[in-house]
């Protein structure tokens, strides 16, 4: 099913996100100038969609939304995404044979203590 909603995300006067949805790109043409068409997106449904001056996009958001962002929103959300802490994963413990041939379980943690 094709993407059916065009979304523009900008910053409001209070610093919060301002999200506006439109049923087609024609409504965006009333406030932005089209400077080209997308021809390199990895999402094939976005290829051929308009590129607007002053907006970053098109980019997919879910199955039915085409998203455009102001450069400031794009930069701040990208920074937030890049510094978000990834879920901490424990390292796999490995078994090493001892001099006597028995297996000794060790941890890869820096303190050398097993958890």
C-alpha cells in the first residue's frame, strides 16, 4: 500500500516539535519551493517524491507516512539518536582449559569478577 500522509516536523515557538500532516504534497507546495525529486532513497516508495527547499526529506515514517523535517529538527533529533545509550549487553563468558586439562570459566569484564 502506498504512503498516503505527508508530514512536516518543525520547531514551534516554545521549542517543542510542531507536526503538521497533509493528504498530498500539493499542500506543501503552497509554503515550500520544490527543488527536485528523490532519486536515491533505499525505500523505493520514496523515489520520485518531491524534495523541498528548507526541508530534509523525504524519509519514511512507518508504513503510510512520508516525513520532512526542518534542518534544525533533523540535526537535533539525529544528535539525540546518536547519543542515546544503547541497551547494555553482557559479554559472553568463555571457557579456557587449565594446565590440568579442566575447564575454567572466566569473564571478559575489566574487573575480572564474574557476574
